[in-house]
C-alpha cells in the first residue's frame, strides 16, 4: 500500500534567521519499498535503551487470545517501556466480527501475517518478537507463555542504534524520528512507522466460548504509515552518526481517537527484516 508522506528538515529553520519557516519548500514522497525519505544531521538520542517489539496476531473469534492479552500486558508492565506490543488482525476467519461490531483487520496487518507465515499456519494467537528467527524460520510462538525468555535475550543486549520518536497532531500528524548509531552497521536499514489505538470496545470470544460484548482491545494496529517494509534510512552507519527525519501523516481516519493512539517507529534490516530497535510515543 502506498501513502503520501511529506518530509521536511527539522533544522532548516535554524539555518538562517533571515528565512522564515513558512517559506521553506516541502517535497512529497510516495513511500514504497526501497524509497528513501529526506534525512538530515541530528542532535542525538538521550535514551540508548534496547527495546523489543512483540507483534501479536490475534482475532475476535480466537478463544485463547484473551489469555495472550493478559500475558502480554503483564510482560509490558514488567519491562517498563522496553517491550512494546501491537495487536494485528489479519483477514482470517478468526478476525471476522461477532455481531455488528467493527472489524479490526487491516490490509497492512494481513500482508505481514501472510509474509511471516501466520495466516498459512492458521494458529492464533501467534507472536513474533523483533522478527527473530530460530534457525529453521521465523520464531513464531503462542504468547500465553515464552515471552520473557525471548524478550530478555533482546533487551539485555547493547543497542546498535538508539531511536526516539515524537508526534503532534493538528490537521495532520507530524512525526519526528531521531537516530543515533552506537555501533558500526554496514547493512541497509529502514524505518517503519505505524499507528495503533487503545481502548476499543469490540466483542471478543472468551476461553469458555462465551462472547464478551464489553471487551477492551488495546494497541490495535490501525495503519502502517510508511510502506509496510519501511523507508530507507540515509546514513553511513558509523558509530556516533546522528540522523533525523520528519514525516507528515495526513491519511489517517478522523474517527480514530487520537488521545488513545500511539505512534511506533522501528528500525529493521532491509534484507533480513529483523528489528534492531523500536520506540513509541503518544500523540500530543
């Protein structure tokens, strides 16, 4: 899926006091797999934490998914911001709405599900952490257990690159992504941005087979802002390098409650798809 994203320099306004910000030209980029946005020298990232992203593939007709929600909520609280969760609804029969409640599926989530083999396996809930492999393929697992060991293996490592993200909403959502390289990286990297929403009341099937009409769904994937495989990061990848880009997102659904939404940005290896680091923020 292609979307229009405007990227502008964060520091162009500081280049000269004689030029006002509203006179700086903006360029539009159609971001697709392999496209590079416009990156500039940055000032660095204060928080050098290594974080992990758990992608939970789920559905409202999945009876075991509420148990996974409990386990993931406990893990994200335990890791205190170093484990970020997203709930992805694909096009499987498990995501078919119950009654007249809204469907939570997205085309982007469906594409990820099919790429990582979740849809073909047909087993829900299924999760990935930082899109890791286990020697025979993607390290897919049932996230009612096994979260901590996988998260520990990632979070205990020294980050190769630090990432920070912030977002502000008006008529459009302005997203700033800051990177700081803490180790030399020779591989091509991409940054992927997505938006997720909390506090969605949608009927969910329970482990006993009953339907909970008041079930609250959190960190639900709403849209991938870049291409699903991200936008290329313009960098040398040398230790100490600092890069920054700004993205303008104006294609969001105005029915979403932005007060309950978060922006997530993650860096991944363009070839292997594995995630190096991730950050999230509220929308101000």
